[in-house]
């Protein structure tokens, strides 16, 4: 049976675009254009996932989320505006499993949906541990190990000295293994929501990481996805 996704988005053109992409990926899709309808839909049907815009008429997305969570186990991914910091925090507090910042690359949205369904899907078998799964705060790729509590990165036991932002960039990529991360998302996670500079600082940190890891140890860890961003692929 196809996984059924409810897309809640009042911009009908965007809703239609997302619907087409999701149907193309093999999902069954329903749409709602306002918060009240979304809530009714979610109570009537058993969706595998809800994609929920925050800025909605009738009832905003956060309010929908709060009312939903009282009884509904369906995972929710929020669509948020880029500068809406409080919405993101409030959304995660209210139980959303993830958020995607508008404007987003469709590849990133699709990847986040796949991950959310795998980790939070209600009727699928338990997800098998990803290669990046933490064991005592350690993220691994090939012979690389990133230990978060100790703020330490090694490759085959050899220590790699990273600046704080390089460390965070690497951590974010490892935590999101196999998900293509857009420059905007990386920028936000590495430099903070309120960073007002250029997204090409992301490319700069990636270049530093490649010099310190890829070149040093003869691997090809961070892949560039043209026009989208960067990804570390599990091996
Ligand atoms: Ca909206």
C-alpha cells in the first residue's frame, strides 16, 4: 500500500507542485488549504505523514499541530519561513519531527520525508540502525569518528583539528547522512538562524573540511550535489 501524505499548504500552486513531486515518488497525496480542514482531514483519515505549512488561514499550523498531537501519532514535518525562528522552536516543542525552510529544494524535502517515514512511520517495521547512528555520542563514516561530547574527530585513530564551525558542519552532515543538505540549511544549522551573511561561507567550510579530511586521508567524503548542496553518503 502506498504511504498516504497530507499536504497542508494554502499557496495552491505550491501545494500542487509538492503533490506532483510526491505522486511521482509513489506516494498517495491529499491536500488541505487551511488549518481547520487539515485538522478534520487528519482526524478522519490515517495518514502516514503530514506536511504542514505554518502560515495558514483559519487555524495556523502550530495550532493545528498542538491540537493534533493530543491524539494523533502521525509524524508532522513543518514548512516554515526562513526567518521564523520562534516558529521552528515552537514547532519542534509541539511535537513536529522535522522542519523544512521555504524556499526549499524539492530533493531535500523528499529526503526529509523518507527519513521521517523511516524513523517515525506508524505501521512499518522498526528502522534498521543507520550507519551514522550514535553510539555514545559518536558519529562514524569510513574510518572517521566524530565524538560529540569530547569535541574530537579522528580518522583511523589520528586526530583532526577542526574549528568550531567546521566541527558543527561535519556533525550536521554526518547526522543527516544520505540527505542532501542545501546551502541554506547548512548555513542555518552551522551559523545560526540569525546569520545575515552570504551562503558561500558554507562552501568555504566545506573546502576546509576537504583539505583536512579528504586530501589528508585520500577519501571522498563530502559530495557536491550540483545546484543543491552537499551530502555525505553512507558506504
Ligand atoms: Ca502559507
